[in-house]
C-alpha cells in the first residue's frame, strides 16, 4: 500500500469512528439502534421519572416488571455512563445519572411497549 492510500485509509477510519460517536454519543453497556437506546441484547431501555439522579426508585415487584440493566462485577463506567447501587445490593447502569431498565412485556428487539406506561412516567431513551 502506498503512503497516500495508507493515509487515506486512516482518515476514512477516523471519520467513520467520529460519525459513530456522534450517532451514539457515548460508548458503554448499551447502544443506540434506530435512535433508541438498547441493551446489548437489542431490547429497548427505559428511564423512570420517579428515580432520583443516581438512585433507583424501582425495587421489589417494580423491578420484576422493569428489570434493571445490571452491571457485571468489575464493570467500570465511563463517559455518560455510571454505575449505581440498588437497594438489593446489585449494581445498575445509569445514563447521565438516570438508571436504565428493560420492560418485561417487550417480547423482541425493537419493541417499545413500555413507553408512556404508568401515567407517562416510563420513557424510552432517544438519541
């Protein structure tokens, strides 16, 4: 490969990485798919209006319906992502301080059936 082709390849790779960052905004335990934040399993992620920044208000039966996006042991947060401690001692991912959840009634990737649930207090995370 000539120097010019190598340089062009590096410039193109850098541009693609920059576009990827602009689309998703953050790198971490989730990604934006079609403008909606999803877990690595492709399922839609939600936030809850009753949560305080850095604190989940969804515990017990609530967490059965709205399973938290759990952080594995040893996971480290970066960028807009943080890890919060739940009441049950487990660790949960948060985006900009807002805990992230799945909705148990979403059946397949792309489902967004929890958006607006419970007097519009649950929301999908949009780009």
